[in-house]
């Protein structure tokens, strides 16, 4: 069994600000830091630090080679990452004094996936292997269909959500991971977390649903089964990679054979550590920090 994350790799430029900038406002930041990031890379780092073997595929520029080194140091295999002549994807991130964030993305290499990248990478994976996807690279429907034809189990976190996600073959998924806003966007249903979860379960009856709700915990639904776990309390410094940590640790824990409830609780503890630290990939804890 192998895990492939076909996902984004970013360079994050993180500005510390008194509050998230308002339209028309010019705001002086109190600090600027540069981190490795991207939802794809963050989730691979989380899985690597959780202790499972994860292979990452994607495209970066030469300006992002240092990010690969950091991913490798977190236990991620990067042999399927192609280096091209353009820029690595990047994110401009504002982090307020309360630890909330606002993010602007530039696709760069994340939007330069070619058919040859897909075919060469997927040729090394097959039945029983796992594929992880987000919504920060191009050609995702093609990747999903080819992975499904090879018998791979697909876990998708379609963030940031946009209209094109609704055209994805989501019925091919094993597990769909969304927050409450993404869940509402996919179903058009507002209401309580439980109502949004129920609407997702009805819309995608063959797919397991994991609904993250920030400070309000996380919910799981499949068929008639429903689970909930509350958050683990922690001081909030930066929430940038909290959801990616949760997803990465959840999948890693499931692969290890833990129950869904146990996997959710472990992912919650990992996310609590992440939000207590600055940065994205760097803030994600190693398994020994949870399990000691």
C-alpha cells in the first residue's frame, strides 16, 4: 500500500498584521516571514510527520527547491515532483493579532501539471493505494478518473472551493473532506453542521464525508453513521495549516488501522498543536509530540 498526494507546493509570504486589511486600506505589517506551504505540501508534511510513507507529485520552479528539502526532512518522498522553468506557486498570507488568516494564491507551477506528469506518476500506483487531492492544481478530474481506473482509493479536500468542483466526478471518491462553507457550497444547503452533513451524505451516498467546523469541532457521516469530536483547546497563534494537519493526521491514522473516531480525535490534537505555532508546514507536529 502506498500513498500519493498529487498536490500544490507553495512558498508562503506571511505578514503579521493588527487586523485583516479592509478594502481600500493600506496597512503596515509588524512582521514578514517566509515558509513552505500549499495545501498539498502541508498535507504531505502532516502525513510524513504522522509516520506514514507519502509520495508527493507536483510542479515547482527552481525558487522552490528549498521547500522540497523541508518536505524531505518531514518524511515526504518527492521523486514525482517536476522542476520547471517558471515560478513556484506562492501565497500572500495575512495573520491578524487574533491568529485568523486571509490568503491570496498565485498558481505558478501548481497550474502547470501536464498529461505526461499524470501518466508517469500514476503508472507507479495501483489497486489499494491511496490518492490525496486538493483544489490548487490543474487537471484534477483527469487525475481522479485515471486513478480510479487503477483501483486507487481517492481522498479529496476540494479547497479552495469554486464552481468547477461541482463538475468533478466526486462519486469516485472514497472520502470527501470539507469545511462547513465548502459543504454548503457543494449542496446549496445552509443550516446547522448536522444538516449540512446530512445533505452531503444524501448527495454523495457512496462517499464518506468528513466535515471540519473549526472551533466547533469535526463531524463524520456515512450511511446512517454519524460521529462528532470537539476541538482540543490550545492558544491560537496562526490557523494557516490547521485543516491540512487535521486531514493529514486523519488519513494517516486511518491507514494505521485506527477507528474513524480515534483518527478524528488524534487529528484534532495534532491541529491544536499546529495553531499554537506560527507558519504552515513548520508548525505541524511530529507523531511523537502527540503520542508521548
